[in-house]
């Protein structure tokens, strides 16, 4: 079931945030645009319009800020997904499919406005900064757990059994989405990411009996 959805994921700005929040928001924006390694404390301070003294009042280092920013990103995006219109759908499979639609809808603006902050960081630092990797992994895993819950409910409702699990499918959705972001960066455009997400939706439809009619239409096409 498709549903119209909108969300702002570009330049994050937390209403009413103080200096620390400004730095967290700035870190998200700059790292999404430049990557973690290329981002400097000066870049972040400039984007936040604060002094380096203010930076070091709140954070010991760029790594310390990155860990906090991963947690901040998780909190902000969790709230955004929790309030998305698809959450009101009563059928769990409809929610899963509408979540996928949602991920396609928000492929808007510049690359840095729709690609994933924690996904961007983890690609760079997975071996060199384990504390950042762990913070990013937690954010991704927490998000995946929400999707897993809907998939598990849909499996129970439609009596789906197989060699795959709700957890493995939830992780697969994130593998496709994060991979789609990488391809979008490589090809400098959202179309390839949109196509990948379309394929993800078709795949999920094929796994559930409720979608047999749609699946047959896809096969015939």
C-alpha cells in the first residue's frame, strides 16, 4: 500500500537547541557533505557559528563529537520515523511496504541531504575508530529493530515460514538502502537509489502471500 509522505532530512536543525546542539547539527551536515576524515573542527565550528573554545567546552575531540553526533542522529531520525504517516497503518505488511516507499520519497535534494550520516561515517572509520563504529552500529541496529518488529508481526499474520527471519529481512532492507546511497554517490544522483528501493519493495512483496497478485503482475512484466 503506497502512502504519500514527506520529511525534511537535509540540513538538520534542532529547534531551541543551544551551543552543543548547534555543534551536533553542524557535524551531521558537514560530515554528510565531506566525510569524517575530511571534516575538521574548524569546519564544524564554522557551520555552527561558534568558537573553538565553545567546541572544546562541550567535546574533548572530533571523535568525541562524532560519537555524540551518531547518538543525536539516532534520536532525531527515530522521532521522524516514529511520527511518519505510515505508522498509522493497521496492517503490519502495509507498514513495512509503506516504510520502503517512505525511504524512496525522501531521496530529495543534494546527496548530503538524503544520505545517511552514520552510514557515511561507518564506511570510513569501521577499523580506525572503533568507538565511532560502535555508536553508528547501535543507531542502525536500533532502527532495524523497529522494522523487524513490523516484519515479525506480518509474518505471524500471514503465517509466513521459511529459512529467513524477520531480523535477516530487516537487516537486508538496510543493506539495500545503504548500498543505494553508495551508488547514488558514485553516480551523483538519486535515480539509481530510487531504482534499488523499488526492487527492494518488489522483493518484499514476493515474500508475502498478500502480495501474490502484485507479484504475478511483476513477473508478467
